[in-house]
C-alpha cells in the first residue's frame, strides 16, 4: 500500500501524516477493502473548481473530490482537497482546521471505498462514519 500526500498551489503542510496514513489504512480495512495506492492532494479553490468543471461538469466550489481507480476491492484513487473551502467550513462549523481537514480526508477515502452521500439517509450514514473515525484518531 502506498499513500502519498501532495501540495499543489497552497502554502500548507499536514501534520500527523504518519498517523493519518494509518487511519486511512484502518478505514480501508474496516470497509473490507484492500489498500492500493492513494494520493491525497491539497490544492486551492481555483484548481479544484477547474477539476469539478472538467471532470464532473459541476460549476461550484467544493471541499473534496475523489477519483476512484479501483480494481475490484483494491482501492486506488485520488482525493483532491480545497484548502480554501476547508478553511471556510472550519470557521462556519466552528471546528479547528485540523479537524475539518481530517473530516474531508476521511470523507474522500470513504468515497473511494464505495460509500455514497447523494441522499439524506446516505449522508447521515457517511457523517456517522466520519465521526467515529475522527474520534478514533484523537483517541489513538
């Protein structure tokens, strides 16, 4: 398994990288997935909206976009995170930047595992999983 973290067009560096990589491994295992290669890319709103428009045909800002290149249960993919939007969300939800970044990483990885959030019921399930993993991260 290989988890790589990249920074594109942002002045930011993730702390606790090893611990976050271990968390990602644990998420994959709990979702009955086999770890492959995952790239986490921190970028700006400017770059992420271009990706959103080009690949998803959406013309709005978002905090995270996941691209799955899975081969059956082997999880391979990219998780793009807009640091700009995550910072705004942290303020809006009155949580630390670290916690909000952790949430979107978990959210993106859950998408790679096949979890969806297109309706209210699925969003609630996804949010509950995020909350459990955030709690586990801070306990460990």
